[in-house]
């Protein structure tokens, strides 16, 4: 396997995803329109925020960088990871954040 050298921001992008396990429908059907997003409600106990690194050349290759209990924590971690993404090389970024956890 060839080792690629370069800036981490040339290989990855970051995203925060909200995961929840609610039984409520994602859409509310109405007769006058096809569908609409239901009003925001309190999410149950099983809400989780995930910070992920996605490779630019294959958006199916996703590496989980962290899991957080709140959006504030996740976006704070995103800010720190974005700073590292701008300043580190690809290999240093992978050593620091990825630790071989790819699920693509």
C-alpha cells in the first residue's frame, strides 16, 4: 500500500451527524401538501452526536472521530478538529484522530 503525503485538508472533510432512535415519524402527511417536516419536539434519551471524517475521493469511507451527548460538545470538537485539519499533514491527522477506525 502506497503512503500518500500532503495536507490533511486535501484528503478529508468533517461533519457532525445527529443520531436518534425515536419511534416518531420523520414526516407528517397532510392532504393539502405531499408532506411536511413535523414540528420540533424533545428528542428522547437516545440522542447522540457523532463527529466524522469523510475522505474526499470516496464519500463512502467514513471514520468516526468521536461521539458526544450534546450538539454543543460535538461542534466544539468539530472546531478543534477543523483547526487540526488545516494545520496537520494527512499522516499526522490520521495518527491523532483516526486511529484506524474506518467504517466505509
